[in-house]
């Protein structure tokens, strides 16, 4: 995949007399575009990278949360279809391009390759390459970004991951050398829109590395050269050298505001249509069965459950009913119109243009970290107590959604016309005591609990992580097989096809890659090395 230099040109189309009248020197360089040799503050390039880190995975409104089986669209005009009709993926090579430019400018401005911009660039490079590789498989990495190589060779997915783990280790080492008592809690740079400190960025790097390592669980025993288990344990056993997140305050979050970065479903000119999407049955069945108080944060009761003859209260978990994504959208729409399903919590997600009433959007977070450590402990990779980290993960997730024991919580309706249909008392303790929630031990049942609670904690955050974890582990079981899936055989795909640019401009290497991995067909149902 090529990183192409963007060339801006001015084309004049005019009458012959106008062209004849142009004199040498009439065309001036655009003063608003920096020349290739110009000095650009590295912080401006960092700002671009961080602003685009989230990609197209915005909370609630993005298709990803339908594919994660959090939501089901009942009206295509506002929330699209529910089809898993994946084809060619986008890519993240724009991020690699900006990393290259940021390193060039940082070298000019600081006269070294050990400054903080080089450090965070290693993280962003790893993030970008892994983002794409886990969608398609093998990708160009070593030759990507080299402007003298227009048709870069593909690297195996194993090599991509191996190199990315090394990049993350380098990022940690560079940041560790730059951090001191004086700057550890200082904001790293004005160009960092997340406002993270030196130490927090180091925590993000290592927390993300643990995500990457746990995602390699299927390869932990048959690729000894990757040292997956050892690398995981090394981070956990040496927090001084490898600090990780310790609370939700360390979360890498994308914050919205009413002035210039409005919440995605409340932007200027938008009318929020909360009735166009229902909570998915996959998620709803998990949280209502165990009387999980996050039910009240995510959803409102199904209208028909509150009306006669059911006459249930807002605190009755059986009043919260999820929609089946395998049904046709027409059937989902009919059922939704008849009040059969729960809708997104209007009070929380639709009532403020700044997103003031809901949680910030998490890209990499502490709850996930806790569950990743619990999973590693359950699998025997580390000597930590899995039950402790499992419990920490649940409590951290409750904190993300602003839920506390004994809290009085107001339940609204589908469109905000009845912001107070009643109140409930949040009971986290009873939830934790539920037999299906209380940890069942370092065994298959316990692992299933860890993975299930991690899935719930991913509601409307962390992009495709819920899908990737389910793809890797099979937990929870995703609904498929019905017409609402919209694929041949109504089966959920496991990967995307390669980007169109790659197919068009790097055809020989593309064909070689799909031949070596997938028998010559860019098949969305074929398993990549990561998940075989």
C-alpha cells in the first residue's frame, strides 16, 4: 500500500486572450501550503494524528456497534441496514504518512531521534499497522512509506505483529527515558487533543501492548519466537519499567463539546432519532438475565412492557427487551413500532449536543485492561489473581457509566418526551452476587465470564474490539443465520477484503498475498493467521 505524496496544482482554464495576457511571475506559490522543505511544528502533525485516531468508529451512530451486536437499526434512513455486507476496507496509511512527517520535523527541531514525538510515533505506527492487519491479514509494512518503492511487498501477519510489538517496546523505552519526577504529570504537548501526561502516554503504550498480546492467544503456544506469554508477564511483573493504567482517569478518551466537536448524533442541524435503533438481543439477554444495572444506562424499557396488559415497572428487568438482528429490517421495524423492543437511553445519549450526560468515548481503557489481565491469569500466563482483576474490570465499567451502589437513577422514554418514567435504585452488589456473575474459577466457565463481562464493558466504545474478541473466542455467541445478516448463507464474515487502492495499484503483490493466505480468493469468510 503506497504512501503517495499529495501534489497540489493550480489549473487555469480561460480564454486564449487571458492566457496570452499572463506574464511570467503571475502565478505565485500558495502561501497557505507548506513546502516539502518547510519547518512545521511537530505538535501540529501530532494534532492531526490524534484527531484521526478514532477513524470511523464514533459512538452509537457508527455501524460498528451494530456489527458488535450492541444495536439493531429499525429504520434504514437514519441508522442504515443491519447487514454485515463488508467488502473493501479503508486503510490507515495516512497515519503512517503523518508519523513519517512528524519524525522528520522532530529530527529537525530537536536534533535527535529520542524526543517525545519519536516515542509516540512508534505507538501510532504500531496502532495503524495492527488496525489494518487485523482486518485483512498480511499487509505491506517494512516497505510501506518508502517513496522509492511504489509496489511494496507484503509482510506476513506474524511479522507485522512481531514488528509492532517491538515498536511498542521502543516507545516505552523512549518515554521512560524522557519521563522525570518534574514532568511525569505534565501534559505532554499542546498538540495532543487528549490532554494526556507523559506518564499517561507511557501507560497507554503498555496497556495497548497487553491488548495486542491477548489478541494473539490462539498463537501463544505455536509461535514460541514471539514470546507472547513472556512479554505479557514481563509488563505485569515490572510496573516501574512498564507502567499501565491504574484507573479510569488514565483512559484514552475522545471528549465531545457543544462548541466545535458536538456529540455525533447531536450535531448542529441534526434531529436525534432515538426511536430508529433498538438495543440488540445479544447484549440485552446478557445484562437482563443477571440484573445488571448497566441495563438502565444503556436502554429504556420496551413501551409495550410498561403498558397494559403487562403493566411492568421501569425497575423490572423483564421490561427491557432486545431486538433480533437476524430478522428482516421490515420485521424489526414493525415490532419496534408495536413497542416490543427497548430503545437507546435518550436521557443519556440524545439529550446533549456536548455528550455531557454520557460517558466520553473510550479508545483504550482501564476496564478492558482489567479483563485482559484477568484473562491472562485465567489462562495461566501470569500469577495474578484472575478473580480480583475480573472484579476490578466490572467495577471500572460501572464507573465509566457513572453507576454507584445505592444510586437513584432516573429512567426516561424513547424520545425524551417523558424524561422521568420512574426511578430505580442501582444495586451493583446484588448483581455481583448473581451465580452467573460471581467468578467460577480459573477454568473454562471463569474464562467465559471474563470474556462476557469484557463484551458488556465495550458497549459503545473501543471500536471493533468487541467484534475482534468475539471472533477470537466465540464469546458471547453472536446471532446469525437469518435474513437480517444480509450475507450469502447469512453468516457473519470474519475479515474484510483488501483496500481498492491496493488491488488497483499493487496488483501483483496483492494477488500473491491472497494466494498464500486464502487460496487466491479475497474471501471475507476465510480465517487469517491471527485466528486460525
